[in-house]
C-alpha cells in the first residue's frame, strides 16, 4: 500500500478512543519504529491554530505496531463535528505521512 493511506476515524464523546496501525516497508517487511517519533493530530481546517493531538502508544511486542489513543474525558471536550487528520512518523529526521482522513466526533448519547 502506498502511503499515505486514507482512513477515517470515528470518536464518541465521553468514550475512550483507540485505533491500531501496523506499518510495513514497501518490500513488505515490518517498518522498525523503535526510534521513530510518531505524531497524529486533527483540526477543523489546516489553517486553524486549534489542533487536537492523539496519544501514541507503541505495541509492547511488535515494533511496527502502535495505537492512536484519546481518553473519553478529552474527547468529551471536543465539539461534535467533522475534522481533518494527519499522521506522521519521523525516522532520522525524515518525516513521512502514514495516514490522513476525516475524524468524525459524535455527540454523547447520554445527555439525560
């Protein structure tokens, strides 16, 4: 698969969010992310200064797998809407966009 992959994310207000990513080199071998800096954020537009960062949690067993994470408390603070997101990894100072897409934040279902 050629990078960046397009992939949409769906967050529910008040619920923890986690999404798994496993990256490979173009030859199909696992991409070693041991020393990589991984970032992922979303915003309502590319020009806004208000951006929301995902936590990055590396897999304990596979060095080419990681998880985007955001706590339910953090998601609860974000207005339900559609946003744009990008994910990057940097190895030896070279930035590569691994994924992009839409983030949909849905409102809490327990507003009672």
